[in-house]
C-alpha cells in the first residue's frame, strides 16, 4: 500500500481525494492550460535529471584534461539550462492563466 500523506501515523488519502475533487470543480474549465502546465513540468523533470549527469561528465573531462570535451559539455549544459528557463517561463504563464480564470469563476 502506498501512503501519500501521513499525519500522526494515519494515512490521509481520503482527504487528499476530497481536496482534489473540490479543486477539480474549478480547474476543469482550464483543461488546456492544465495539460500544458503538466507537460512543461514533465519536461522540467527530465531536464533536472539530465543536467547533473552532464555536470558529472564535465567533472570527469576536467580531471582527464579533455578541455575540448569539457567545452562541449559546458555549452550543452548552458543550452539545456536556457531551455529549462524557457519551459519554466511558459509553465508560470499557464499557472497564472489557471489562477486568474479560477479566481474569476469564484468571484462570479
């Protein structure tokens, strides 16, 4: 059995499901933004896995005096980090859109 939350040794899965259903009532009108946001977060996770691997390779190339390879890995890390910033920017835009539209629906 997988426990998502534990409070005083008690699993709070029912409360989590209740909160997700409540939230879904207001977010379901922004499905497109939610899907885009989820996609950007998945890309961000992949980038977060790749960058430390490349950083480790850069350390190996640094200790082996392979400066040409080191420069290539450094450029790759630079480009991937810029891609992460771009993905994060779009993720924030989708989050703002969902928040704004949800707030408008709550105020009506």
